[in-house]
C-alpha cells in the first residue's frame, strides 16, 4: 500500500503493461494519467478497475502506450542529475 517513489508501477509501464495502482503517496505524481488509480482500501474499486481493464481492449492499449511514454520521462541518470542540482543549490545558499 505504501511506495515512497512509485518505482514498481513505473517499471511495469516501461514494459507496456497496463497498470492499476494506488492513488496515495507519490504514485499519482509518477504515473500521471497513464494508469488507473484506485483507493487501495476499497476492494470494489479494485474489482471495478480489473473488470474495466479486462473487458476494454482499447483501454488496455491506451494505457500500455501512455504508460510506456510516461516511463521514458524517468531515468537513473536524470534522477542523479536532479539530485546533484539540488545539492548544488543548497551549497550556494
């Protein structure tokens, strides 16, 4: 239920897997509109999302494509560069 950054859904999206994930923590920020977000404490939300995805091929294809495109916006190199920029900004204070 808790994921600090959202790496598992991002990894799934990079494999063109349609994602159903939690709408809490940082996950919505990471996934954007490229997945189905649900309340992880509401099983009927999960059931509805699963049935929707299983019965809607257009949705599966759309989420697969959007998810893959979204995953391309993230990389370890980019993360390291942003971290370095943050440290440099702090050192200039």
